[in-house]
């Protein structure tokens, strides 16, 4: 068996030679007009030209895109490849919206159908959420958001049933990520046929934490925390209905820590929802996540400050946790919370599955038990490398994490 590659948090800024060479050559072309523009009118025009469609929907709100672009252009310090990736992704999101609106008009029954019952994994990053997500998604009766669907929930060239065109695009994106940043892939694999975070559905409304996980956009992040998010959740629910119309099942499983900040909206728009909250020692989970963010941001910028990443995200995580605990305290009548420890999930995942299904009065057959076992077997820890991380690489200490997560740590103690 080949030795697993070691991925260390201190090495986040190491990039392939060719990657740096392309950026350098591209940067030198800026005086000649080689800098890619990131402006709203140009992005919308391109998306409309690419799709041949015009209507972004009567509820399309353009301020989030304005705020995001302003923050990217003034704060993110993108290198040329980062600007190129950002441009293509923003064009794609607008194109998704254009295609979705066209389908909604042609097939009103899409939005008339009820949403399946929804299991939402809301644990912090690096608390076993990916393992749990993939196990639950392996149930044939469960509808997960697959990576190719997350990138393009609306069909391209009529690929409603097969998703052929969208799968092809996602496969190319997977290969590109592996080549550009194998370190990131080892920390958080993005496989084109595997389940992915539903925060990407919120991206279609330009109201999500994806941007601050991949770029330095502090003004956008500050604005986002103070901004009503209903429009994003309402549209995400529409896209979920669109997806289950394309590929039916019986229930949903979603996963993203983004929902910690907006549990009220998840409950409102996902309707029959069960929250699954995974817990782990924050002194272990947070440094791992900071390493993931750092590896992600170098795909977009040559000026990634690991201490800056830590300062922003430790505070952000504390804020998200406090919002979630506040909601839960005010809504303790809701039976839809299941708490799962990281240690429990690692040591006895089958018991965890029984608790999740039991809370909905659902039975796990012997056949389904074997499916869960196979899911663990094909998705082992360290599948793409061994991830090592330490706080010292981010110029913060344990006290800084404690300061911003003290209330949550007390909450964890009460759960035990």
C-alpha cells in the first residue's frame, strides 16, 4: 500500500511551479489590458448571452452581488487565476438562476410539489460532518445534493435525467482542484459524484459564507451578518424542489455549518426539518478548519495571511455558535435536534444511524446497515492524505479560541 501524503497546515502557501508561473505572466499583462473585470453588468450580460435567457426572476435582489463584487475588488487581493475562477463561478451562478427561472415558468408543478422531510447536519467544520453526510446519503431513499448538482442545479442542454453535461463540468472542476491544490483536496475532498454542502445553493442568491471561506472579504462578511437572509433560503428551497423533481427520493440530507447562524430560516423554509448537531473539542476542530481555509484561499490570492484567517474565522465561529445556541434555547420545544459527538461517530457509527432514523420512527434494515458499512469502507479517513495542523501556524493560542467559544464549551459539557 502506498504511503499517504502528509498535508501540513504550515505548508498551505506552497503552490505548483506552473501555477505561480501562469499567475506571474498573466499579472505582467495587466498594463496591456489583461486584467479580468469583475463587474455586475458585464457578468449579467455574459450569463444572458451564454444561456440565451433574460429573466433572473422577479425576486432577484442585486445588492448582495454588488456588495460581494465591491469587497472582492477592494479587499480580496486576487491573483489572475483567482480572478478568472471568480469570474467563471459568478457567471455560472447567474446562468443557474436564468435557467432555473425558465424551467419554473415552463413547469409550474416543480414549485407546487411539497419538499421532502429534511435532515440537516449543522455541526462545525471538521466535526465528522462529511463522514455522517456520506453515510446518510448512501441510503437509496435519501436525496443528497451531489457535487455536480451543487455547481449546476438547473439542467444544461436538457440533461434533466442524466445530468451528463453537468457531470462533465463537475468532473473537470474536480481534476482542476486536484492539480491546483492537492493539499486542499486531502483536507476536504470535492468528488464530482459525491454529496456536497448545500451552502452552494445559497450562493445562487449571493448570500452565503462561501466567499469568506475562499477569499478575504471582510466588508461583505460584516454586511452579510446584518442582512436578512430569507430570500436566499426561500430560493434554496425552490432549487431543492427542482432537484427532487429531476431525481426523486423520499427524504433529504443536507450539510453545512452555515445553517448554525440561520436555524430559524432553515426551519421555516425546509419545513419538516431535523437538525443533527455534531460536536467535537473546538481545540481540535477549529485549527483543522483554519488550515482548510488557508489552503482554499491560496487558490485565489498570493497574499494569504494565516493569522488574518484565524482572527476572522475564530470570531465568526463563535458568533455562529452563539446564534445557534440562542435559537435552540428559545425553541427547546422543538424535538428535531439530535446531538452527536465526534468520538461517538468514529467509534460506533451504526448506533448514530439508529438514533437519526429512530427520531423519525424509521427502521434500518439489515440491507441498509450493510450500505452504511460500505460507505465507511469507501470513504476512509485520510483517503487523499494525512492532514496535520497546529495552532502555532496561525499565530493564535488556545486561550483565543476559548475566549470566543466559552459558552459553547459549557453547552457541550451540559450535553455529556
